[in-house]
């Protein structure tokens, strides 16, 4: 009798877990193939891993999601370290530095006041543009 009850409970648990939706963190929320080698962010606040000093924004034309620094800021990492931060040629966002999820944007760029010319020391990653 105990074996039958355990089997029924196991079957019920399996059926319930199959009926539950897959967590958004594991789902690909958009219909595109990412081309940027840097980790993308998730705009859902429950799964967004961008640091508090950044925002998760969508860039065009590839519709990729990136953690974006405020204008004039970058991360503390070496300017050529594109695994941590990079720039894109996304129109209107040329002055912004994008970072991998969890990376802080707490360092002023060399020419933080220069508008579109700000943060030129950080390398552009073409495939993220």
C-alpha cells in the first residue's frame, strides 16, 4: 500500500512540474539569434542581472539586450577588455558603454563631458552594433 501511495505521489509531482511554465530566466524571450559575444541582459526585473548602476536596454538593428552605463561612465576594467565592457555603433547611443551583467559602471570616462565623443577609450564591438 505504501509503495502505491508513493508511486501516485511521484506521478502527481511529475505531472505538476510538467504543467508549470519554464522560468523566464531560461527562456529566450525574443525571436532572434544573438550575435554579440557578450552576455545579454533580461529586461524582466525578476531576472535582470544588470548592476544597479546600469539599465537593460534594447539596441537596434539586431534587437539585442545590453546592460548600459549612464552617459560618461564605464567599468573599472581595461579599455580593451570587451568581455567586461564595450561600445557599439548603435545610433544615438555612441557615447554609452555597455557592460556584461553584474559589472558596475562606476568609473568616469576620460572625456566624460564630450557627449558623443565620450568614452572613446572603450573598444567598439562591431557585432554588438
